[in-house]
């Protein structure tokens, strides 16, 4: 009797709707409140510190309370200084990133797609990679002067290596089985590169570009330490020399936000290219 | 007509995968290759598809000697091998590069409806089941209207029900243009369901042991006595392919027998 009822439910439309319902509710509660849990720790620490300084338990001279950092950020934003510095830093990262990424993509593609060029290029590039990039600074300053060119060069070098390695590795690891599909349909070398290799390496290329961008932000700080009069890195140095820890922390926060925003933009911009991916997590 | 003449393949590591294969497949014929694991069935298909080069012998399609991938030869691999960045319909259209947009669309949607996936046209391959993916890859091979279609155990990963329905889809597509089909299978029932002729192969080195014509009328009744008889005949031939006079130690023979009883 029960079995009969169940089979009826399966065949009727109401039954099908009832069966589909759980899946729909699952989709609706897509927002997971546990995400907010991540904010708990930093906010708790900030409030504790704020309270400690306000109650006179701590001086807050070397470690300024959050309210003072926010006030400093606000002040810098009001005078427009924050924007000029941010813009300068962003511009340097952008130029260095574009140069480094283009070079990394081109050389990585060459080295990944042909054994001859790989044997020609790769040993040299691997040897250069072993040098800590900051070690180039004195040479870059001698060659390119202390202004923009040497800074951009350092950032470009930092961006280049992860992109080069990522692209070359991605091409080398393309599934032979998919390449054979291209052979069966008699694609030329160029068609094979465009229709199979390029899409196949895109996901890894995006990851390579993201780590390149991350390193770009790392190296812009180093670059701005070596005698800049503008940029968030300059704010850091200036804060140290003038004994303004609130300014240092304000600049660090600006760096964090800037890096995160740039990374998110890169992810959002490349998302349409890799949305076919069958990965565990929607977002990396 | 597809003709294999004295075809041999020895891999770089010295494995003799195929030795002196001679086989003629007539136009529109469905031939099924049966044999134990490692007797060179995949190797044979890869040679015909032009993905590997033969060590000796040649392959002729009508009056042409095949030396590489040929537009008139299509292949369905053991795995679907869909391009994950293309939608289902774009995957099917992959081989239709020189075809005009309107005709391409018509041919793709016709192939889609033939394999019963018309409502899945715009989905990603990752969102399809294994059997649906394999149907897409069959449609991708058929849509270019090849003269010769090679199928390498295309249904071996699927359950019996799905397999039976795919047999129907396959025969439905075959009926339209009647290509020459070479079907590799582990499944004797499948061979008797689909093929006009069964070729039984033998390993080490891979060669042809026996040929059995399957003259049952289509559509074939899987429950009838003629079907059973054909199945039994192939099984006997397979059995012979194991017991063939070979100076092999008993243990090695047992190991092979175990491999053959899929
Ligand atoms: N690339 C290769 N290099 C060396 N040996 C190979 C290579 N590919 C296959 N072989 C060998 O050639 C023989 C035939 O292999 P093949 O894949 O053609 O067998 P098969 O009949 O398709 O087997 P199965 O039914 O298990 O798929 C095997 O002994 C295998 O080990
Ligand atoms: Mg095989």
C-alpha cells in the first residue's frame, strides 16, 4: 500500500515538485553566516586594545589604538595625500605587472611549447630565479637611476618568475588525451595552440598571474623603500623616521585593501574565461 | 573499403603490440574486435586513426594509403575526452571547422537529437553523467560524416541498461550514413548485438586468431537462440585464443586466463 502511494507520488507533478523542493531551499540559504566568524578575532583584539588604552592600562604610543589609526587614515584621505600615494603605488605595480606578466607569458609559452627553446631558455632563467630579486636593486639603481625605471624593473622581475613558471608548467601538463582530439581533427599547430592549449592552460595561467600580482605588491614596498618621495611605501618609511606608528599602520591597512581589491579584480576579470572549470570550490 | 596489410607495431620499448595484421573491412560493415587485455586492440585503432605510426605494413582506405589523421576517419575513445571549456553543442561542432554556421547548427542539433541530448545542448560537459558524455563524444565523431568510424570500448564503463540504450543510439546514427565501423569491445554480447563480423585477437604478439561472420538479421533479438549460438561461438574462439599452442609456462597461461575473464 505504501509502495503504491510512493510510486504515485513519483509520477505526479506535485510529487516531483515536492522532491525538487529541498534542493531549492538549499540554494536559497546560500549565504553562510559562518563567514562572519572570520571577523571576530581581529575585531575583538581591536576592541580590547582600544579599551586598554582608553582606560589608561596601556600607553598606546608605539601601538596606537584603532581609533587613532582610523583618524590618521581619515586625515590622510581628507588632505588627498592618501590618494596620491595610493595612486603612485598602484601605477608602479600596474606597469611592473604588465611588463613582467607579458614577458613571463611569452617566454613561458615558448619554453612550454617547444623542447628546443626550453633547453635554450630554461637553465638561464632558473639560474636567474635563484637570485633573490632584491639583490638586483643596487644594479638597477646604477643602470636605471633611482627614479621610476628602477622601481618598475624590480617589480617586473618579481612578477616575471611566477608567471613564467606557471605558464610553462601549465603547457607541459596539458592532457595528452585532449591534444590527441585535436590531432584527430587535424588541427594545425596554430589551431592546436588556440583551440586546445590556450583554453587548457587558462586556469593555471590565472593562478600564475595572481601570484605574480601578489609578488608585485611585495616588491613595490621594497622599491619604494629605496628613496621614493611618493607611494604607500614612502608613507611607511616616513612614519618610521618621524616616529608616527599610526601612519605606518594606516599605510599597512591601505596596502592590504589595495592588494585584496587588485586580486579580486583580477579574479573577477578572468572568471568568464574559466567558468567551465570543474573544481571543488567555486572560488579559489 | 578499409584494408590493413601486414600491419605490425613494435613500441620503442620492444613490446610487440601487433604482428602481421591483415584485415579487410567492407564499406558499411560493422566489424568488432574482441580479445583479452593487452592484445593490441587499442594500438590497432590508434594506427588506423593516424595517432601512431605502424612499424611495418600499411593501411588503405579505398585507393588512398593512410599516413596520418584523415578527414574520413573518426574515432571515439574509451573515455569521452570532451573539451571541458566547450559547451555540449560546441564540443560536437569541434570537427566542423570548414562548415558554414547555418549548416553547422543544423548538423549539431540533428546529432544532438539523435543521441537524445537536445535539452542539454548548452550545458558544460562537467554537468553531464558518464553515459551522456559518451553520447556527446559519439555525436562528435558522427557529425563529420566519416567514412570509417573507430570505437574503442566506448561503453565499457557503463552499466548494462545505459549500454543497451547507447547501442540503439549508435545503430540509429549508423543507419543514416552507413559508415564502416570498427568496434573494439570486451563484451561478447555487445559484439553480437552490433557487428556483422567478429574478429578474435590473440596477445603476445597481438594478431588475429579467428573471424566469425554474424549474419543475424537486424534488429537483433538478444533473447533468441541464434543470438545465444553466436555468443557461444565467439566464447569458444576466445577460449581457443588462450589455449593456442604456445610454449608458455602454466603460471603465465593462468595469469592470462584470469585477465581474459573480464
Ligand atoms: N605507448 C606504449 N609503449 C609501450 N608499450 C605499449 C604502449 N601502449 C601499449 N603498449 C603495449 O602494447 C600491448 C597492447 O596494448 P593495447 O593498449 O593495444 O591493448 P588492448 O588490446 O587495447 O588492451 P585493453 O583491452 O586492456 O585495452 C600491451 O602489451 C601494452 O603494454
Ligand atoms: Mg585498449
